[in-house]
């Protein structure tokens, strides 16, 4: 597209940032008149008997949206935050923000709202990032079916597609092969700088005051035991907080010992804590990569600094697996073309086994593609319901699991070690369908990311791409190793 366009819309999805945003850059290159739009999470109920998004998830995303709107408003850019009502004064972004952030949610479909808004403004062209997951692809189809032209850009990965030594379709399924291949390739190094397209248009200034003080919902306190206390200024969900956290982290000595501390269960500095900002898009992985390389130059590279990059490559691999394998990753059998072992129950959601239609995303989106042949021998549906509920609410027979599940629900965050342990316990000890577990994580996690979540659950269930099959953790052994004095359990006692 070479000629400039009249008014266009920029639709922020999982890219709630101004830095390193290729799609936003394209919109600004083509038009001077841009309506910026972001949507709060919807309030829908899932057929599983719980809401799709926890309050923690709502708040964390809204922090990012509100700050983004404030920054855009300061630069006389129009910004609308949608969560139902769309009649506010579009010329006053801050009024719009206040109006739309009062907790009211009308639950209209996001695409319906965007289509209506585009029509009100005579907009035909919408720019956004491409999200190659089933529900998000459906959203774009709906916009196109309504006559809108959607200009999508793939972004929010470490590598751009042309920096990979293979096509997305040829991405090695085995992580080690993928990692070695990208590490040996020199395609990425030349361009590892993040894009900073709007630096001159929208400089990211230091926050002079807290933009969230007037909003009661955003001031909801987070449990003081949280490892990610996002009611406190350094941990808010917005881009500024994310960038400041990256600077602080890489100026600290923590990266030098990351590999030794990353398996800890609790605390604010045992691991990088980048994931919540990566998930809502307030932070780009290329920004982290650049800061990591700078840290290595200044303070030295070692096993620990390498391992931060190594973990970011896991994120990258799960994203590429999601793009390569698409809807298959949401099926009961995942990427394995074999009947499930050890998952005896129907893939109907507990409480609602009469439901035949699920139209929601992520882990939930494809669970209705049931396998008529899968083994459902050993447990009754009632037993399954009970196990799932006991696991969700932290009322299993295992105090270590219960403590972790309480932390997850209360704070929306959980260490990687504990995520592995509770997922393994759900799948391999309680026989819970891995899709149910993934759905509960989708509800709870402030860093919920469809690719990382689905990929990790499939990995533990043994239906992902890992050649070694599933991962079963011995919960007692893990408890003895990581919580020998029971301090973690005490911390999260009922
Ligand atoms: P660090 O240990 O500091 O790692 C740095 C970054 O590397 C992380 O921010 C993350 O982007 C990436 N990373 C690290 N470990 C993994 C991993 N196993 N898979 C993919 N990326 C990784 N991560 C999410 O971001 N969203 C999810 O929804 C999610 N669901 C998970 C579900 C299960 C069952 C398991 C076992 C893991 C899940 N993870 C998920 C991966 C991992 O637990 C988190 O990324 C990590 O705990 C976040 O903390 P951190 O940023 O301090 O990570």
C-alpha cells in the first residue's frame, strides 16, 4: 500500500505498547488520522462453571490500557477503550477512559463493537497485529465479512519470520533442534535491535504521577504475599512499568545468578518476572533481548545470563508451534495422533456436561472437538468433577498442591516450578483432563499466554511435540526438595 489513507483504526490486541510495534508503525506511516482502540477483557461465563477471566487478569490488562490511553491522549491522539458502551465523547480520551473503566461491562462481542465504531467513523481500514490462534483468526474474518480491510502484521516474537533459518511450517518440532538451529544461524544477530518506530512521535516519558489513582477497581489491593504485587507502582501492568522493570532487573546482580534461583517457589526476584508484561504486550521480547546482551557486555555473560535467553527461546518455540500446528494443539490428543493415556474422563466441562457448543478461546476453544474413541474407562464423570473442583480450590489430599493452587487463585501468578508440579498432579495423579487444567490457568494467570500455556500443558500431558512423552513429577519428592521446612505451605495455609 503506497498511497496515504484517510482515517484508519489501530486495534491494540496483545500488543499494549508503543515501542517495538511494527503494526502501529505501519498505521502511522499510512495515515495521520488514527483512531486507536483497545478492548478490555470480556466478562463471559464459561461452560466450565467459572468466568473466563479472573479479576486479577481484568485489572492487570486495564492498567496497561489506561496508561496507554493516557500517553496517547498527552500526544493528542484519539484513543477509545471498549468494553461495551461506545457512545462517549470520542474527542476526549481521558473522559472516555474514565467512562469505560467503571467496571460496567455489557459483554457485546469485541468484533461487533469494532465494526460499529468503524462505521460511526467512516473507517474502512484497520491495522493490528496478527494472532494466529483460532478465535483471533475468527475475529479478523468477522471484520472482513463486515467489509473492513484488515492490515495485519506478525509481531511480539523475538524473531521476525525472515530472521528464522526455516519457514514457520518447517520449524523443528523438537525444542533442542529449534534452539540449535536459531543459535547457529546468523540471520537474527544483524537485526536484534527492537523497532522503536514511534520514539519521536510518542516519547515514553517517565511517569510523573500515578495515572490509576482515581480508579477504585485498579486500586484493589493484591495479597501481600504475592510474587507479583501489581497494585504497587513498579509492578503495574503498563509499558512504562515494564520498561523500568527491565532496566532495573538488568542493572541488578540478579541475572548473574538466574539459573541458580529460577526454581524458587516465591519472591519478587528469583526469576525475571517479565511474563505478565510479555503476555499483555506492554513489553516486547526484542527489548528484553537487547537489554540482556547489554547486561552481558557490562557485567559479563555466564550460564545464568545464557539461560534467560534459553527460556525466551522456549517462549518462541511454543509460539511457532502454535502457528505451525494451529487448532490441533487445542484438541484432546494435542499433536499426538494416538488415544489419550491416563485421561479417562469425557472432555465435557465439569458441571455442564450437557453442553455441546463452546465458542470461547484458548484452551477452551477446541475442547469440544472430542475424540469419540478415547479411553474413558476408569473414572466416573462425578469423580472427575470432584477432582477438578478440589484441585481448583486447593482442597486435594496434598498440602503442597493446595498451597500452590491458593497462591494461583489469590494472586494470578505462580512460579514455573509450581506450575509444573500442579499441572503434573492434575493430569497424572488426579486424572484431570489437561484441557480443563489449561482452562483454569487461562482464568487465573495474569501472564496468560495462549501459546505458552497450551504448549506447557500439552508438554506435561505428553501430547505436545516433545519426543520423551509426558512429564510426571513426584509431588512428595518435589516438596522435600523445594519446600523442605514447609515454609511455602505455611505461607499459603488456608
Ligand atoms: P523466567 O524464568 O524469568 O523466564 C524468562 C521468560 O522466559 C519468561 O518471562 C517467559 O517469557 C519465558 N519462559 C520461561 N519459562 C517458560 C516456559 N516453560 N514456557 C514458555 N516460556 C517460558 N508462561 C506464560 O508466559 N504464560 C502462560 O500462560 C504460561 N502457562 C504455563 C503453564 C504451565 C503448566 C507451565 C508449566 C508453564 C507455563 N508458563 C507460562 C511458563 C512459565 O511458567 C512462565 O513463563 C514463567 O514462570 C514466568 O515467570 P518469569 O517471567 O519470571 O520467567
